[in-house]
């Protein structure tokens, strides 16, 4: 089977060993199958994205031996596509305006009738405070918009969501993981699809963009496994193709903590400055040597 994959970093800091591993997994799977590897810049958070990080990440990826077609898709150029997807959901009564901030949500979840908070892909599952507070007719409002997940599932008339998983490090292993509609309602809830000041969200943007780029195999860390059910739900609602998924292990530090962009000591640029080669870095992350890496 031919795989079309992508690596989609955010230009908000230096790429580290975990990014190198993720990029190589996507690149190697595509090239081994005779497919294509694409780069996408996920820069919807304009308050944190910086041109210097954009340039640095491309330079680091080229150092690792990766190449991709140009021009590169940038999410900041894709706002009309996200707006169109939101409008389609709004017209079907599947979105509602949400005025809650993190403090409001935390306070609502502390109410005795709510019971113990349920943790979903985005943190504590939203209790639905604004679900019936605002009208869903007329022009689509700006600001934060949430998906009415229960209504969406009812509209689709499906009992469960599933996808094809090929990653050996996914929580349920390779196969066809499934989440029932009841589990989606309880364990995911009404996710945000448009954030204040952004006009979209990670979940909406990544789903729309993967379809636009013709991605057939989404590769990413196992920590995003549960979020995949959100994306599958959106694919059904928006009539988009369902790609396969390959969730891989995370690169961690000596204490077992997942690497983050603040871990400058693990930055690819630092290893380069110390004289490490791309093959050295492949060894560090536990990948076999590659003919594409210098």
C-alpha cells in the first residue's frame, strides 16, 4: 500500500529529538511505500509563532536528510477553509457559542452534581454550561465555538467511531480501535472547534488540512490516540476521506518525561552545534540508519 504522510510542526520553538523521530517515522513510511512525504506549518497560534523558528525547523529537517514538495502548506493561509467547515457545521445546528474560560469550567466541574471530572483529550470534559445558553440560528458568531457532540452523533446515526491503526505503540495496538457513541459523549464531550483570537482549533484545522493534502496515513505520537476519535467524527460530519493512523512511541528524557519545546538541551540545533550527524541522532532516538540521512 502506498502511504502519503506529513509532518506538521508549529514554529513556536526549537525542534527536539522527539520531533526528529516523528518526522523520520512519517518520512520513512512514505518513502518505503513509494508515497510522498509533506511538510505543513501549523502556525494558527499567531501569538507564539515566529519566523525564526519557521526557518530553523526547515533547516533542521533538511539536515536530517528530509525533503518535501514546495510550496509548503501554512495554516495561517487556510482560514477561509476553516471558516467554510465551521459554517457547514453551524448551518446544521451542530455548533454553539461558548463564553466559558478555564476558571468557569473548573468551577462548574466542582459542583456536587457533576461528580468526579472526566479527563478527555483536551483535559477535563466540558460540562455543557453554554450548550443551551445561546441561539444557534442567524449568522455564525465570532469567538469560541463548540461542537454539540451528542447532537452530531445522533445526526450521523452511528453507534460507534473507529479507524484503521497500524502503529505498534498505539494504546490498543494495531487493528481497528473503536469508541462507542456513549464513550464519546462521556469521554470527549463538546470540544472547541474555534478558539477566541484564532478562528479555528487544532482539531478542526488538522482534519481539514489532512484531507486537503491527500494524507492517507496520519503519523503522530501515541498521546494523540484519543483525539483521533474527534477527527474521525469531524471527517464523517464534513464528508472527508478517512485516512489510516499510525501512533508511535514518544521520545522521553532520562526521567521518563515527554520532551517539550522548552527542553532546549534536547534541541536538534544543539546536537548539530556539538558536531552530531543525522545518523548519530537516528541512533539516539532508536531508529536504524538510513540512506537518506547524511
